C-alpha cells in the first residue's frame, strides 16, 4: 500500500481493517513520519515533531496503541497519568491521538480510543480523561460519540498563530 499525490492509500479497500497493538521501540520511525503527516497547527498546542525528536522519550512506546493497516502505521494514541500522585492513579489520560489524513473517516480514531477504554477497564481504572482543543470539532465529536463529557472549559488557554484557542477537558468513567 502506498500514498498517492491526493493522499489516498493505494491498496486500501473498504474491507481493510486496521490492526491495533501496543507500541514498540522499533515503531519510532513510522510514528515520527505519521506525526509529521498528521500535524495540524490549529488542533495542537505543541510544535510539529521532527525526525530528530525522540518520540518515545517522554512517554514510552508501550504507553501507545498503534493502528497498522497492511504494513503502514495509520494512527496512534498515547496514554499516561495526569499526575504522578498515588491518589490519582485510578485515572488514565489520553495525551495524544493522530490518524493519517489518508485514513481518516474509517473509524481508526474510534478503534484507538476504544483500545484505551478496554485497557483502562482491564487494569481496573475508574476514569479516562483528555484535553482537546476548542478548534478541533472533529475530535470533540469523536470523543462525545465514545461517551466522553466536557468536565471543564479553559477559555483562551492557548495562543496559536495569533488567535486564542479554548481547551476542553473531557472524561468518561469506565
């Protein structure tokens, strides 16, 4: 499977189903390339990743779920804890989600979120939380469809390209 100039993945059929698995250190190159392809400044308060960055430095590979379609990485989701406090250990936080632009609209994001929800339930977690930019209505709709509710609204939390952007705190109990 390859990407064409219009971004479509050649070899991907309507029957193709991504395989979701935990991240591995050897995924580094593929996840950096995906992050570069999928980065949109209006939906992320961070800076675009570069090939020189160590993607797994802050959050180890096994704290990610990866979506692979054929031999191509088409999505990832990063999870961690909002704080290192033992009193907060029952909460898992989604700390990043990316889907290849050529694979969007195929349920990859929902599959990745479901993987986190299933993992949280299996580990006895009580809550899954996340933060999403007010400028990202597509992600907000995904999370709402998956049962997340807004728990907080931070107005003008980020200044991106000269515009103030809200940050929404969402959560779902498992």
